[in-house]
C-alpha cells in the first residue's frame, strides 16, 4: 500500500520482519500514523516482489522456516525502524532480521497482440515510461498473414500477430506503481519484481 509518490532519487529499503504479516501491517500502520507527513510502505506479498532465496525455500520445505514479512519502506520509515529496533522486539514480539538499501529493481514482461491497435497501445506505453525506469533487452516482432482472416483471440492463425518481451529496470517505487497499472492490460504478462540490494 503506498500513501505518497516520492521523488525518483529517494532511496528505498527492504526490511524483513520475523512475524506474521498481519501483525507487521498493524505495527507499521501505527508507526506511520505517529510520524508527521506521509510515508511510503509497500508489502512484497501484495505487490509481487520476489523475496525467496534458496536458503529460505529449503527451510520452508523442511518445515522449520519462521513466518516472515518483507516490506519496502522510504527513508523516513527506515530511519525510524533503525532507531527503535530493540524496542520493537521487546514491545511487539516482532523482530527485524534484515534491513538493506535497494539499489534497483527489475521485472521481466512479455505480450502478444492480435490487432494493430493493441500493439500500438502497448508500444506507446513502453516509449513513454515514467522517469526512473528503463527498458532493456526488448525484442519486438510483427507478423501479418494475408491468408488468415479476422482477429479472433482463439483462432489457429491470426491475420496480425505482434509479440514483445523485455525487462524493465530502475526505481522500485516506479516499478511497483507501473505494475499496478499493468493489471488493466490482460495482454501483458509480467513476472515478479526482483530487487538488487546494496
């Protein structure tokens, strides 16, 4: 959940809590209300941010992995969490197990369009990315088959077929907000966001 869009150069941090996500959300909501101004908090499990490493998956398979909650916070919340880290554990039972700056984020995506207008709409969006995001490794192809007729989605052959795939990289905040907008475009498929931690 985001409460404010911050400047593109703002550093964000991934904070990992040992504890149930519901308890973490309640705690962070209270913390945010006690700080003047508006801050930004994203929850990895809500916004599709990948956070599982090999060690965590092995612990989960073995059945002894503790419950955790990964959140992405702005510098104000980050600084406050560092100040009260010991008090958090004593007062709430929640424990911060990791607190690292995010240097960048990336997300793989692909699309298929069976009419020029859908391809044009997607390409327009990719050419007008928000400041702080870049397109990398983009491949795009258009195939027009004059023998096929119609633009039916489930036809064996299509008159018009456009495909594209690539990676979006840059600001974690901008990437999460863009991913939320992509829900409106069912032709675009995207993977979980991957963080690069400092």
